[in-house]
């Protein structure tokens, strides 16, 4: 029986139901094929293993420890034994003090992943200490990748325009669509925030050609939002403002998870200080 202080996080029921339905449909399809399709059998086998992996994956959090369960076993760490955190993609990893002999990797696709991060932060806020470095910048590799994708799309538009002259109307329209898309991808990176400086009561957001300063009072909340892609959820930091559109922050070298916790901690501390000053 689960204790009142324990909380368990799993993959959503809808995701598991869709995976199970896909495996069942593929299994029934075999009976309608005259010859044995070994490729389909292997594919169903991999799909079934993936379903078991997701179905058995969970994170259980209690007052004393955090426990991760996977298809092949269970790992646990008391809160006091966690020495530091690291990132693998979007998944946060908790390392043991004793020579990293136990490492817990938290699946970022679990339902309620931001809540898991908030609980870890509340239990061990020291794990997210950046050592007094309050400047956060966008990663160079992410910028190169984004601009590279944009240039590749523009190159496709040029190829369509010059290689399909016999279909002038179709090639011109298609080329213009790809050209606009490529320019939009490049512009979206250059127009996005490039760095953030946190001060006692203010957050300075630097763009390529300007800076904008926000006080803690200008910000209603800091959230870790997600968008669905073919490869699962992709997380980004969103700073919700009292006026104007929210700031969406991605591509920073710290990663969305650590940046979210740092900004959230700064905002909570700065807001509390403002309320104390005004009282």
C-alpha cells in the first residue's frame, strides 16, 4: 500500500493505450498475410519490448528517497546521498556520492516531469547552484545547427527553382515557400534572446541589437512548457509576463531543465524580497 507521503509518476495512460493498440493491430495483421512476414514479426517484437519498457517505467518519490523503476530493474537514492546532477538530452540524472556507483536517470517523457523537477529542487536546492554565475547564454552549437538548417532549406529552394524550369509555376511557388521557410528559421534564431543576466531584482534579456530589463514584479511565473514532436515531448522555458507575450527560451547551453530551476529560484527569491520590502 502506498504511503500518503509517496507519489508515483508514470507514462500517460493514453500513450500506453495507443502503443498497446498498435501492437495488437500489427499482431492481428499477421493472420491475414498468406506468407510469414519475418520483418513484421521482428517489428512487432521490438514494439512489444518498447511497450513493456514504457509500461514498467516509473518514478516514486517519498520523504526519504527517490526510486526509478525500469523494465530491467529498480534503482533508488536517498536524498542525502545525491552529490550532483547532470543532463543527458532532456533527462536529468542524479549521481550518488560514492563514486557514481548509482546513477538515476529520470525519463523526461513521464507524465508530470516538471513536477518531478520541482520536488527534486525543493528537496535539494543546492544541486542547482551555478556557483554565482548569473549569466546564461545560448549555446553556439544550437545556433550553428539552426542557421545550418535554414541555409539547407534555402539551398533546396534554389535547387527547385533552377532544376525544374519545365514546371515554371510549380517550381516558382515551391521555391518561394522553401525560401520563406529558410529565412524564417534563420530569423527566428537571430531575433530570439541570446543571453540572460540575473541581478537581485531584475532580469536583463539581451538580443543581438538591444537589451530589455524586467523586474521580478513584471513576471507572473516561470514555467517549463512542452511541445509534442514525433520523438516525444520537447521542453522549453517560458517566462510569463504581466503584460505582453511570454518569453520562450530554448537553445541555452545550460539546458532547459537547469535553466528553468535557476530562473524559478531567482524569481521566487526576488518576489519574496519585494513583498518583504513593501510590507
